[in-house]
C-alpha cells in the first residue's frame, strides 16, 4: 500500500498539471499544420499560383499572336512597296500586268492582315483587362496564406519553447512530490496505456474530477476510510489527490 501526506498530494497535482500541459502542447504541435484555416488558405494559394501560371502562359500566347499579326502586316506592306516600285520603274506590258496582279493580291492580303491584327489587339486588350482584375485576388490569396504560415510558425515556435521549458523543469517538480512510491505509481498510470492519460486528479464527494464518474457508496467509503492511503478512481484509474 502507498501512503502520502497532503503536501505530497498537492505537489503531485502540480506535477500532473504541468504534465497535462506538456501533453496538450505535443498534441497541438502534431496538428498545427493541419488546422482547417491554414489548410484552406494553402489550398487557395495553391490554386492562385496555378491560375497565375495559367495567366502567364495565356499572356505569352496572346502577345505572340498579336506580334505575329503585326509582323505579317509589316512584311506584306514591305513586299507591296517593292512591287509598286518595280511596276513604276516600267517594263514590258506583260511584266507590268503581272506586277499589278501581284499588287492587287498583296493589297487584299494587307487588308485581311490588318483586320487580323486588330482582332489580335482586341483580344490582347481584353485579356490584359481580365488579368488586371484577377491578379489582385490572386495576390491577396497568396499574401493571406503567407501571413497564416508565418503566424503558424510563430505559434509553433512559442509552443516548442514552452514545452522545452516544462520538460527542463519537470525533474524539480518530481522531486517536490517527495514520495518515490507515489511518483512511481503516478508514472505507471500516466504512461501504462496506449496513450498518455491523466494520472492524478481531485474529486468532489463521490465524483471523479478526471472522468466525471460517480462512485458507489461502498467505493466512496473505501476511498475515505484512510486519507493517507493512495486511492484511485474505479473508472479511470487516476489517483485521488484530494
């Protein structure tokens, strides 16, 4: 049987409080990166980055189409000017007639090329207008995600620092219990299962402060029979430290 004084029990509860905080920090650190708000923000940022890349690709295609249309007009006008110069320089009737037919054809091509250039320009203007409207939203999603990531990292660093402090101070709180048998029993209860659990608690009458179960009158009488005797909750196994 394990005996303990009120002072032992008070120190044990303080140890339990700090151990519970350490466990909470460990669990929080594991799930920190999967917090719904952060996950949602990162998904939005991922979608924003993908959309931005898509817009850049589209912009390159539209700008290239506009540049090709403009170059085609320039090339046709250059050919037209040369053919007119050759026609005006004179020659046989057959040569002049052939040049005129070529000039007429080039003139038609220039008109079509200019129309295509105008369409390409309109498409480029429309795309740039759409891009200008979308980009701020993409940038906002990116900035929001970066802020949340930074906040999460800061939060994680603070929790790690607190956990490290608690871990570094734990031995002195174990020593403060000043009851090796009580501490040994506490440790076995705390880590003896599949997961770390509450190993010391208070009670209010017949009600356990850890699991909330209510003891029967017989169980309560056994617990209260000897205040110095270390007793545990019949349901969860936590040590009653008060």
